[in-house]
C-alpha cells in the first residue's frame, strides 16, 4: 500500500517537472483547443459556461448512446482532445481503480485553475469491467506528466462504459 503511494507521488512530481519544460507547447496547444472549440461551440474557452452546456446537452443528457459501448466511441464524438488524466482508486477494493478523470488541459494547467478557483471541465468515467491498479499504473508510468496519449487511448478506449459525466467545477 505504501509503495503504491510513493510511486503515485513520484509520478505526480515527475509530471509537474515535465510540465514546466513544456510551457510553450501548452500555449500552442491551448490556442489549438480554442480554435477547435470556437468551431464546434462558438466559444474560445473550453471551460466557459456555454461549452459546458454544450457538453452537458450533447453527452450527459444522451448517455444511453454511449453506455455499454467502447469508451473510444465517446472519445471520437467529443472531438476536442483530452490532455491529461487522473486515476482514482476504489476505497473498498484497493486493487482496482474506481474511475478515470480526464481534462482538456495539462496537469499543470489543471492545478493552476484549481488554485485560482477558475472553472474547469472534467469528464469522469467508470467502466463495466474492473481495471486493476497495476495495469493503470503501468500505463501511467509510460506517459510522463499524466498526459493523455495514444497509449492511454489504446488501453482505455476498448473498455466498455458503465457511466460517465462531464462536470464543471471551480
């Protein structure tokens, strides 16, 4: 148990350091997200109220379209790429993850928005079949900085959805 906590802390710290080195890439990516968001929703900021309302109407209110299907289907339909993610352990079953939280920003930007109490949109996903923490940590180790990459898409994309929700949080 302690070993997993130490590993988690080390992974988070390495992600933070990696994030500092990629500040310029983040700025370029943010502009790219703003452009795509403007095309799909008419708003520049992915975290504004109108964008959340769009995601809520299109996805949260139409869950039956996605529940029981591969997660990749939802990822394809969202169209705006996710940049980072976090896994949450089940407290009643520490060998498996409870859910996955995905963000449109890097983990550095997520932390900054939380500190500044700015609006942040996240997608929380649970899967039908339990996912072992060992498997989740193995995938997480391959991606420095909790980045949502092709490895994560390949691993989680084939999993069947049990439930999901887009949340707007401050």
